[in-house]
């Protein structure tokens, strides 16, 4: 018997039936893993999206779909000592995790031979072996490549790998690409559609496109970036001492197609030759998409001169972010009542507060004194505002809060000074959490936040929750009364923390930017502020606009005791609106770009085949040089 979702494919996109979809990413949220193993493999919104996408594919009925990503050996750990962020890396064990080795027909573990280079001496070739593991991610098979010498930490940089951080990242991405195509051949699979997430995995798409074995495979490039600095660009001088031939060689393109693929990835600027993975992804794909309508417009601006259409597809969020009680009702096909949503919220809030107390126990201030020896105990009767996400400039947590935090936390009925004159206190609590990039300005935000925890007007009412991880993100989803999203204009690709909150009936205040305006309605299912023309407009007006919205929500929250139903009604509307941003709804939207890409690929296959014959099959990639004549190191 077909599932309802399989019937949905039959009636809405019949051309997608029996088509195999594969998606790849350098990171992924895998809630089936636990402890350090879960945290080692995801860092931000891309990882969360990828994990939820795999869940959405299963919900859609695409049970022959699968995903690929690396399996990392160390996780980043954030601790607070003397009022400052301290970052360390902890070794991960997968011994007790629900991952299993992939076995071949002889029941032997599958190991893939791949080639890389010595990041300290890029002229030295190194042969690596990657073992393949398998995990079930929400009903979809996810293949994980373990190669400890390469996939040590997620997103290496100059801090994790001094003097060769970018080279190590390049090594990871080219080794991953080889793993993907070799796995396809091991499985004897030719995908109908290969969806790549970000430029990080563009080489996997290029190796697929350049291999005649995968001639029918349509490439879909999903961009998750909003600023040029986020594009994946490498300096050939750093990679190979300006040796263009060497740089081209270590891209590992198939022998018969390296020349035309190389041109897709090259950018020349101010006399420098750069390898741009994001540009290459856009030029070789059959279709490209962004993750919100606004983001599609911004993405077009990232690639001047390109005429590729960028399709907007709004992100969605999976079921693991929903409280168990509410999810059980959903699975029964039952709509929760406002009273049930309130009960679920109370339980989620209580559990989240226990976690906050645990995390804050033992934190020390700048003088080394305990902030609250037993941990901060928040008041379950007060409305609590949460801002848990990465601490980076464009997300603006500190700039927004610095002039209004004392108003939010002041008792109702009191008057406090503010930049706009005296304002009534809102009787709220505020939880902030997140990792700041090491040695970045945002580390000072954390120092300020921790200092706030000792201020007499904020003590016990404002919390910086250390050790940000996927568990804290989930506590925000199920335990926040209000979730605040305040990115600078045009800087958020989509944003999904509001979605996860809304899926639990939580209320959101969001800037009219990214994905929130596509499903939330102001004063009905949430609160929207803006839009803002530029950063100057944002910083001048957003703090007061947020304060005004929070004033309304505070009034609604406390009026419940007097029979006012506005708070419960808005929670129900938020929950109903979130049906547009489930993982299944997201994947239903993606079906159209899959069909578009496969149609485009079918139309262009003959032309692409002719282009691929620029260099005859079997011709060496490069003429003999010192670096490719030398013996390779195993």
C-alpha cells in the first residue's frame, strides 16, 4: 500500500516517481547520535537544515533517496571561565553510536581509496582511506565518510590549523568529493538528481558532471549564503604557491573533462587567480535555488554576470524539534487545543529551565567569583524571551539588547530610564546563548552578557547559557515563550529558529527579512518589525520597535490571569502557520526544482557530451612536471 505522501507525488509531480535523489553537505544535524558525536557534525543553520531535509525526503515517500557527509573526529566545546569564552576541542568516540559500517557483498567494511596532499607541503601527494558508515536520519539513509586525518574538525581555519587552515579545508572538500563519486560506483547508483548544499561540496558535483557514468544526473545547487565573504573561494598562491597546474591537479577532476570544468571554477581579480567553488557550482548546475524569496534576490547579486535563474524555496524544520506530546497529537492527525498548547509549553519551559540551571552552575565572572553557585533559577511564571543562535555581527543580539535589556527585565508597574525617556518595565526574563568565533569582536559580547548576569537589575532575570549545542536549540524551540530574531537587513538567508519555535506554538518577533514573513502574519501568528532600508535605519529604529512589540506581548501574557485569551489565540495561530514550514512541506516545494533540473539536464545531455570530449578519454590531466612525476606517498 502506498503512503499518503507517495500518492501526493503521483498526483502532484508524477515525473518524480521512481527517481533517485541524493543530497550532500559538509555538515549535518543527526539527532539519532548523542553526546559529543552529535555536536561534532553540525555547527550552524546549514547542518540543521541538512538533517531536517533528510527527514523531509523520508516523509515525502522518497525512500530510495540518501545523503552523504563526512564524519568528524572532534567537537568544539564552549566553556565560560572568568567571564570569558574558552573554546576547546574534544575527541569523539563512535563506539556506542547508532552508526554501522557499510558492508560489501563479501560482508567486508567498505573502504574508499582517495587522494589528497600534505597541507604543510602541498607538492607531496598522500593516499588516504575513508571508511563508510551508515545511519538512519529520520527515515533516510545517510552515508558518513570517516577519514580521521582529513575529517578531523568541522570547518578548519587558521585557529584550528595555524598557517594551513584554508589548505586543510580545501583538502577536506576535495577528499569528500572523491568519496561521494566512489560511493556511487560502489553502490552501483546513478542519481537522477544530486542536490549540493553550498559551494563547499561543489567539487562533488563537478566530479559527477565530468564522469560519463553519471551523464543523466541533474545537479541542483542550493545556496545558503547572503554575503560575498561566505562564498567558498581559495587563493591559488596559498594552495600551491601560484602553481596553476598543481592547483588544477589537486582539484581531482576526471581526466577527460578537467579542462572545461577548471574554467568554471576560476576567477581572475587584480592579477590573482582564485578558485571559486560557489561560482563553479552555479555554472555546472542544471538548476539553482535559494532558501527564501528575499534570499533568492540577494543571491542573484552575489554572482554578477550570471544569468542562471535562482528559484526561491523556503526552508522547513523537522519533527525532532517538536515536544513529544504535541508530536504525538500531530501523528494522530489531531489539532491541539489552545489549552493543550499551553500545557505543552509549561512542561517545555520547566524542562528548559532545568537545563539552564545546570549549564550556569559553576560559571565565574571576570573576577573568578561564582555568578550563581547552584546555577540560575528562572521564574516559570514570567514570560521568557530567548535568543539562542550563533553570535555573529549580522545577527545583532548585543546591539539590539544593550539599550532595552533593563526595560525588559524591570518589574511591571515600575518606570525605568531609556534612550526614549521613561518606560514601563515588562516583567520579562531573557536567555541568550551561542558560540562566538574565536578571536572575533563578538567574544566581547559574551563578556558583556556575563557581566549583565551580576547587575542588580538583571541578576536572576538575564542569563547567558554556555555550551551552546543542538540541545540548547531544542530547549529554545520547546521552552521559549517568545523567540527574537533580529538580523540586519538582507543578511539572513532564511532563519529557522523562529520556525522551530512556531512548530511548538511559540511566539516570534522577527525582522521583516529572510523566511519569517513568508509564513508569519503580524499581530496574528507572530510579530514582525521593519523592513529596514539599511543598517543605519535598522539600528536607529529596530530596538524601539522590538520594545513596542514586547510590550504588547507582555501585556497579553499577564492578562491571561484575567481571562484574556489573546496569548493563547496567538499561540494557536503560530502553530497553524508553522504547517507551511515543516520538513515535509519544504520537501514538497523542492520537488519542483528537482523536476526542473532533470528536464534541463535531459535537454542538454547531447550538448554536454560533446563538450566533455574537449580532451580525449585517457589523455593525462597534465604534462609531466616535477610534482606529478614524483612518487606518491601512501
